[in-house]
């Protein structure tokens, strides 16, 4: 082995030599001195002969070493319990370690430590975790004695290496180099759980200590599922719990090497001694427990007491394989005595505990052998059938706290059971750590009920039964605090209360077995089948899948009640898509007091049953929002106390409209005195009575949710009456000048009773503004600012300028990925939303605007300069007012599609500059109006450089002054113009309509015969590709009616006119351009 160490040792020698001698070179380099001032020079044994590069060291002289196989990190916890933890990386210097060490494949990390004190009372809790795979080898004593570890064989500190590598699945054995645990003098708990869950280990370090101490190897290799080799030289393993569960869940086969004959190990159970199917060296005799009678072997002096001996026929015993003796009431034993029991079975079927045969001990005894010797005294070894009597072994060893397992099994071989046969058999036998095998596949009523209740089991026996019976597993493992692994439960067809209370109060259980009943439609539940099954399993972190859709009375009642570590609930599909059903008490108290549960499962059922959800989440203090409750009609007690004690709950959706059933919502929500909560309902009026602090609404109030830390400030807060805010669902409070400090994730709700905004002019006003110093999501119902209660039913604004400039230039508000901002008012006021989101450049989606009747300036400048806006709202209004949409989307440079405009009659300046500067707009709205109004479409699409196709205007036959003035000005991609059917014009109606449309190739036919002042002025000015005009005017005498109308058009083109029209000036941009051919219209 020494030759394999050479290459590694040489790197250590060179590194430490540099640490010793290389530091002198830094005298003239102050930067280097500064950089290395935490490095340590040492007297590591590897430096004892630096002149000999072929030096070979024993592996015990190597410090604890991690050799990286893959890239990743080593993570240290609990360093503060040491005076110093240092590392050496490769051939570098030794330096104090950080909590995280990053490595690349091939890196070598050497560990050194100094404990804070030599007193034995200190508990060292250093743990080493990895995110990459490592080989681990070298002397672990380098963690206690720094570089002076070579000859150290004593551990003085209690729990010195406890949990050092616990659940580190990345450490592996090197092919030739070993982990060295050289200590021969141990301390209490020194190696406890040291390699717990290290599934990458295949061989254990050699354990040279001959005398063990309390808990020294306790759970040392527990759950090392691939461990196949252990060498333990102990000769005294009598210390309390010195090897408790140390080889639980190692590999099924392997080799165990001991110091001498294995007689000392026979008194250890199969998890605390030598693994059952491993090869022992030296070998030990194999005992066939099935052939041994039921035996109690005394560990200490005392008595074995037999009560109600007349309940079994012919009860006898042998003492130390002596003569068979008729049993009396008590048998005196000395340490080492073996008492073998025989009988001819029960004589009665009494269920009264006080009448049943019971065996108790006054001192500790090992129990083993075949229990069938109590039924078949002379020929029990091959018997597997119980006599046809109930309560065969009922309560036989109940409350016998002195019986313990050893390496010889206790055998219960029956495959044919009777009702209550093992009922309460070992209840409260707190010394039992291993359960006997239970081979039966067909069960009977209460056959295993409370069988192992209150025992010290770590692992449950296999339970292969596919045919269950009522109460068969009820209370079976209740109160088994040490149980960490539950058995598989393969049955798909269940029986009444079959698993009820099965694992109740198993506080060490971390995971639940699969429960396949109902999966893929196979099998079925039964009344109470899972009731209280995992109640008070406080370490349970995950729940099994529950696929059944057809439920039974109380089937899941209290199933996870008190599972305080449960973080996620299983899916509950019953009722989803009308598949399956609920039933009486089916989910009653299912998750009661699951204090770590943060998300409730969906509850899709729309048809409820009495008590179905009663107490379901009672005491779930981690829940912040409840599941959707889609049922419209409630049943008696269905929601009673459902969320009682859920002190963090602040919202849920409830669709109920009929809540008249008896106590259906009694106590369903917790009262709130320092916070607020919301019941979201489409019918808030249903909820006339709610607990203190709760509000019934359709949605959240106006909300800002902080994306980053920052401050929310409000200008002119007095302009909203009774302005309040609530932070993180806390109680409502008044705004102060200091603003509202927020951290990422904080939510702030806003409430008020009315707006009193006043606007003298555009620069002088008292309007309230809300600003954010950092990014925030915005959502909720804006009406909470004018109606703090019942805001979701209020759709009427009454104050002019209600939300004028509310978020003016707030560049930090953003749309939430899921939640919507709601502006539900259908009755508006003048300027109510004017400039509301002016220059809110981070908004991408506008809220819905449902109003059918608009008011003057109501949406004017609403999204002006919202450069990221890509989603405009539908605009269903049919009744317009002056300036209602003026500049609404001006300079929304990301907007590609405009909403349709269904109003049949325009209002003065209604669409004035509505989409001006929307440079990405490619789809124009459908304009349904038949009558225009003064300046109605003034600059409506001006500067929309991506617009290729204009909206149709062929329904509008009645024009007004300047109605289309500059409508498509500088729409540089526009290739065709809309038809203009009007024959009666108004002053300036088409003034500059297509000015600067440099891609326009054809003009609409101009049918009007009598022109009006400035009607065609500059209409096609700058349209350099335009080469065809048809104008049927016969009277062009109006002032400036064609002034510069064809300025800058194509140099050549065709002008079609009325044959009778002779008043056109040729060679003029205000008439017919020079170079154009003139022709008469055919009609």
C-alpha cells in the first residue's frame, strides 16, 4: 500500500517545505506578505525527511484527505465549535478554511483541526457535505490534533465525530487508500452517526478499539446501503447503546471480521450486531429459531411472572434445557438462565385483558424462538396455522418493558390467522427494537391491532398481505417513536379502518409508504381506511399519492393531523372533472396542525357532503392562501373550522352562493385583529357576516408588490379621503411622509373612501401620485381607492379627475405575470383616468376598460409614452365624448395592434393623436363610425411608421371640420389609402391627411365636386411615389382648398379630372403637377 501513497505524500512534502522555507522570500514583497498572513507553517510528519523524495509514510501519517473525482464544492458546517479548521489544497500552504471549498477533478484537500478545549463535556458538531464525488482517506485524528496527529489513539471529546459525514452520498472509498480511525480509547458518542446515509461507501474503516463506550458506534453506518465490509476488533460491547442500529440498512450481504469468536454478538439484535446474512470471520453457529421453543433468556436476576395460566392448556417450561416443568405463577431466574415455554393453546376467546394469559419479567430478558410452541407443545417447528379461536395471543406480552431482541429471531410463522390473534401482543414492550416477520397474506379482523404499539422499533416488518380485514393494522405501530422506515403496503382493496392509527405518533417517521388503492381505477377505499394513519408523525415531510376518486366515510379523516413537518399535500382528485365523489367526513381534520404546510391541495369537488372539510386545515399556520372552493351550495358542517387557527391565511376563493346549511361555515376562518383577509367571491353580497378583519370581494384591492427593496411614496395623499394602506396583509394604517419601505416580496394594499383631486391646469393640481423607487408589480382593483369596503361591487366613479396622474411617470410599475390590474368602472367622470399611467415605461399590458359610455378626457393621455406597452385593452364604448381617447397611446412604440373602435358616432377630437408615434403598429383598428366630428381623427396615426394597411373609412359619409387632419401623417410604410366615399366635404377635412407617406403609390378617388376651405391642403404632400390621382371636383374656389396638396409627389403621373373642369392650374403643386398627363374621367 505504501507505494500507492508516494505520489500523494510527495505533494504534501513539497507544499509544507515551501510553507516552512519559502516565506523568507517574501520579506521584500509586502503585497505577498499581506496576501499570505493567514497561512500557517507546521511540523506535519510529512516534512520530517524533506531531502528524501522517495520517503514512504504509513497511511496513518496522512491527514484526512478528500480527492475530487468531479467538480463541485465541499461545504463545512459547525466550524465554530473548533478553535481552528484548516485545509491544504494541493501543494499549497495550510490556511484557515472557509465554509465552502470549490474543487476541480483531481484536487486534493487535506483537513486539520484544533478543538477548542480538552474538556470532555464539549460537543463537536462539525459536518462535511459535498456537491461533487470524492475519494476520502487518511487519518481522521488530524481534525482533533492538527498536524500532531500521527500517534494519537485517544478521543477525549464527547461526540467528537458525531454526524461528521451524515448523509454525504458523494464520498467514496479509494481503491487502495483507507479512512483511518486509529483510536483505541473512545469517548461517549464519538462516532455516533458518523457515516449515516453515506451510500457511496462499500467498506468501513477498521475499528481497533477493544472496549466500546456509551453510544460510540450508535447508528454509525445506518443506511449505508452499499456497505459490504466491516472489521471490528471490539471484545467488550456491553456499554449502553454502543452499537445501537449501527448496521441498520447496510448491504444485504457482506463480510464481518471480528477479533474473536462471535459469542459476544449473539446478544445484539440484527441491526445492532452482525448483519444477518453476512459472512462472519471467524464464523459463528447459525441457529434456526423456528426450531426453538418460545424462550426468555435472563440478562439479570429476577422473576418471570405468568398470569391467568389457566387460559392456555397445559402450560409448561424448561429451565436451561432441564426437565419439563408445569408452570405456576412465577419463575425465578438468574442472569443467563433460559426459560423455554410450551403449551397446548388457548382454552377461551375472552377479549378481557385481565382474563388473558400474560407473561411479564421483573428484569431484562432476551426473547426468541417460535411462539407456536405455546399452541403445539410437542410438534411446533413446522406449524403455520393458528387454532380456530379468537384472541389467540391477545396481549400476551403487553407492557412487558423488559424483553429485548438478540441475534436469534423471535418467530411468528402463522400464515393462517384468526380474529384478534396478535392483538396488543407486544403493546408497550419498550425494549423491543426488531419486529418478528409476519408472513400472512390474508388477514383477519384486528389480527395485528396494536400489536407493536409503543415499542422501540426502528424498522417495521414486511407486510405482504393483499387481502385486508377491518381493523387489521389499526394502532399497529402507534407511538413507535424510533420507527424511521414504514413497510410497503401493497393492498389495493381496503377494509374498514384497516390502517386507522397505524403510525399514529411515530415521530421518527420521515416518509410514508406508497398507498396504491384506487390507482388506475384498481381497488377501492373503505370507511375510515386511512383515518388517523399518520397522526402526529412530526418528522413526516412528504405525503404519499392518494389517487382514489371514489371516497368512503371518514376515509382520510385526521390522516396527517399533527404532521408538523409536512410541507406539501398530495393531490386530492375526487370530484375533478365530475369524476368521483365526496362523502361524510372524508377529509375531516386531514391536515389539522400541519404547521409547515404552505400550499393547500386543490379541492375540485362542486358537490359537498356533511362534515367533508370540517377542521381540514385547522391550525395550519403556514398557509397564506386557501384552495379554491368551487361548490355553490354548502352542506351542514362542511366548512366548519376548516381554516380555524390558520393565522397566516389571508385569502381564498369561494364560489358559494347558498350558505344556509347548519353550521356550514361556523368558525371556518380565524378572526384577524392585526391583519386583514379576503374571501374572493363572484357574489360578495353572500357573505354578510365574516370574522373580524375579513372582507368579501371579487379581487384584491389596488396592490403594489415589491420586486426589489425600495420605498413607495405618495404625493398629495390628502387628496384621497381616509387613505390607508396595509403591508403584507397587516392592519390598515395611515400614510406618513416617510413613505412605505418595502423589501422584495412585500405587498402593499391601498384603500380610501373618495377622491378629491382638483386640477387648476396641467401643471397646477392637487392630484395624488404614487411612485416607486424600485420595481413593483401592480394589480388589484383600483376602486379600493374610492370605496374601501365592497370595492369590487362598485362600478361608479363620481368625482371628476378621480385617478388623474395617479401613477404619473412611475417607471417602476410592472404587470404581474398572473394577477391583473382592474379598472372596472362602467360609469366614468370627466378626466377620471387622464394621464393615469403617463410615461409608465415598464408596463406591458393595459387593464380592461369596460365602460360603454365615456366622458370628456376620460382616457386622454392615459398610456402616453408607455414605450413597453404591447397589449392594449378592448375599447367597447359606443358613446363617446370630446377628447375621450385623445393621445391615449401616443408614443407607445411597442404596440403592434390597435383595438377596434365600435362607436358609430364620433365626438370632437375623440381619436385625436390616439396612436401618434406608435412606430411598431402594423394593425389598425376597425373604425365603425358613420359620422365624423371636428378634429375627431386629427393625427390619429401620425408617425406610425410600420403601418402598411390603413383602417377602412368607407362607412363614414358625413364629415366635419378637420376630421381627418394629418390622420396618416408620416406613415412612411403606408402603401395604399383607404377609400373616402364622402361627396360633401367640410373645412380642412382631409388637410395633410397623407402628408409624408413616402411609400403611398395610389390615392383614393376623390368624389366631391365642391371643395371647402383647406379641405385638401397638403393632403399628399411629400408622397414621392404617388403617380396617380382621380379628382372629380368641379368647384375649387374655396380658400387654400388644394394648397400644396401634391407637393413632392412623383415627377410623372396621371391626373384624371372631370371633362367639364377647366379651372385646374397645371405645373403647380397646388393644382396639377408639372410633367403629369391629364386625362378626362369616363363618367
